[in-house]
């Protein structure tokens, strides 16, 4: 299921343009030196990927707990359903509950620190911008984290989130170079496809949990997640 992370990252990057595109366009990069500009953008992305990897580590550990408890199939079904619900339920309904309130101060601190980094053109600042950018609240990242939880280990949780981040790199990079091409009209048209892709990924997680005996999609014995023989000494 790791491939779903990259695909979802690639598709959800159209949503990222609306949320994080302004940050990418405001990056303090060297506009006169194409080579240096490319390196600076890469460093910015490394910061984002580092943030995603650290979050993936935490949620991968949570998923490992479910794996050790033998609940991975039920968890896969639950996560698939949760992904679909998050996509289909109108955002205004979730907004009523203000889920981010408990961490509001932390988010405010991140935004404040992020703003101060734009005054510096050093590589360290660019990495920090990417790192803090990766920790900002994002609905698409939340959906990806469900996938990280469904992995059976912390390492796969990290890999899942890195692949998700890599999927967002091409379009997020193009914003810096082709921002005039990615008009609001184009973004709106492409964003309409995001819910369909997310629902398909959710269905894939449900199918995997059902164990229907479909190779690579719904293995009957969950061989991708369960050791065929006990590892006991």
C-alpha cells in the first residue's frame, strides 16, 4: 500500500498549492541564479520531508501497537472508512468542533517563527521554513497520517509519509517557476478530482482489511503485515 502514499501526495499537491503555495512563492531564494535557486528549493523540500517523516514516526509507532495486538485488519478497514468520511463530510462541520484548539498556541508559535525565517536567505532558514511548513495543519496530511497508522512499523510509517511528501514536490516546485500557469481556475478544476482519489485510496484500505484473497490488493492472510511463522526463540 506504500504506492498509495505517493499517488495521494501527487494529487493532493493541487490542494497544497492553495494552502502552502503562497509560502513557496515567497521563499527567499536567489531569483538571479537558477542553479542556486534549485538547490534552495530542494533544501526547502528536505525540511518539509523531515517534518512529514517525524510525524510518520509517531503515527507509525501507534500503528505498530495495533499490529502487535493483532488488530491490523480491523484497523485497515477503520482507516479506510475514516479517510472516506473525512473527504465526504463538509469541512464546515469539522470546523464547528475546532479540533485544533488544544494546540492553538503551538500552531501560533510555528506561524510566528515561520514568518521570521523569510527575512533570511540562508540554507538553514530555507530548511527551517520547510520544516515548519510541514507541521502546519493540513487536511491532506491528516488523511495521509491514517495511512501511516495502517503501516505495521515505525519505519514504514516514516516511509509512507516521505513518499507522500515526495508526491507533493513536483507541483510545489513548479509553483515557484510557473505560478502564472497555475491559475485559480485551473486549480479549482483539478482539486475536484482530489476527493475521488482519496475515496479510492480509502476503498483500497478497506479491501486490504477484508482479506478477499486478491493479490497485492486484499491478501487473504494479510501476508504483507503478518509474519508467516512465529519469530520466537
